[in-house]
C-alpha cells in the first residue's frame, strides 16, 4: 500500500499569503481611521482657538480688527482641513472595504481549491491502491497450484492450494482472506481456516461479486465490488476483487473457477483519510471522507461508523466542486488509475466555518 500524503505546499503558501494581505489591509484601515480622528481632533482645537481669538479681537475693538481677519482665516482653514480629513477617511474606508471584500473572495476561492485538491488526492490514493488489488487477483488466478485445484479439486490439491493461499496472505497483509471457488459457487479452498474457520463448501453463488465474475470474458478482466460486510469473515468490511481461473492459466482458456480476494477495507482506507494533510489548526473542524456514488460514507477521518451514513451532498454532473451552506463541502470524483476505472466514488472534505469551534464549546 502506498504511503503518499495529500496536500500541496504551494496552496498552503498561497493561503498564508492571502491571510497576510488581509491582516495588512485590516491594519491599514485601523491606522487610517486613527490618523483621521487625530486630524479631526487637531482641527477642532484650531477652530476653538480661532473662535477664542475672534472673541478677544471683538473685545479689543478697532485695534483687534486686523487680528480678527487672521482668526477668521484660521477658522476657515481648520474647517477645510476637517472637511478634507472626513472625505479622505470616507474614501479610504470605502476603498479598503472593497479590497478586503476582494481578498476575502480570493481567500475563499483559494481555500476551496485547496480542499478540492485534497479531496482529489485522497480518492487518487485509494484508486492507486485498488488498482494494485486488480493486478494481484489477475496474477494469482494464474498460479499453477490454484489452477490445478480448480481443474481437479481433490482433497490433496485443496490442501496444497490452502497452503499456497496462506503463503500469499503472509506476504500481503492488506487482505483478510483469499477464496478459491468452483464455477458452482462453492468455496474449494481458502487461506485462513485457522482464523475464520473452515468455510470450504460454503455457497457464494448468490454473492453479487461471484455472479459478475462468472460472466468475465477472459483472464484479463476482473471484478471490483463495492465495499460491504462479509459474513464469512466475521462481518468485516471488505472490498472484494475477483478474476476467473482459466484452464492452463491462459487468459483465453476455458473458465474452471473463480478467485476472490477480500481487501481489509477499514484500516487501509482509514490510513488514507487520516493521512490527508490538514492544517493542525483546522483538523478539529474538518472531515476527510471517501463516499460511493450514492453518498454512502466508505471511510471517514476519526473513529466513525462506516457504511451507515449518507453524506448529504449533491454533485450532480460536476466532477469536482465546493458547495457552501454553513460548512464547505469540497469534492472530486474518482479519476481512476491505469486499468482501474473506479466505481464512481468521491473524495470529500467537509470543513465547518471558523465560528464552529465557539458554537461547539
């Protein structure tokens, strides 16, 4: 299993830069308002002094007439400065509010783009992982011991196939069990009888994955089933992959059996959603999810019950996007990987608004 981690340093740097610009604009607004108030305070003092000068000039009579003219001019200048200061404050505040609004919109778009990128990264990681599972099942379906057991299921060959499957499981720890099935839908051999009991003879012909696998055209085709609990494995959540076992191990050979491999879904998927690189300051208010085409939650960051929750988001025909209705829900549909086309799943990031922290405390 790949150990990539989602997240783009460039987008994080962009978000940080926008937050820095927003902080600088807020500080500029504060400074301009403070300076404007100081100018208005000074002009108010000038006007009072001019008024006092006029009063004193009037008391002085004829001798104070010239001083009265100067006092009137000072008063007029003070009034003009006050008018200019108010106009400057109003214009600056208007421009600053406009710039703040633009920065907030840019910041929101940048954050939404980052969340969409994280959603894509999460679903890409699972796509690559599941692609490897499709390679595994097609390869192991050509194993000589499994082919011989499917062709001639004697007790000796079944025992040998069981040993072979156990060896594979020892090396590939992401699987819970591997089942070799006959075309009649009966399990011929499996790799973990010590853990899950002897399920040889179990009828799986009614399983959706078996019915699909029975119709595969050749050895290069495979079945990738939806995640579901598997009763034969103690109800564990598994993603089952199947390939046909063909006569002689040849892709075009006559079908003689089916190999089903059960991927241990829950811990593997959790490692992906928990590994998405969310800013530590935002982790508490952020969920990383994988959901199927109907919105059923297949994996969720944190310890939550799976296959029980339907995520209320409606992507419609959109391959990716971000919806805001209180929380931001960013999503991206599976792009597939190599020969694995995906099952219409989505990577989803749900992020509550900043004030969510206050409301939940």
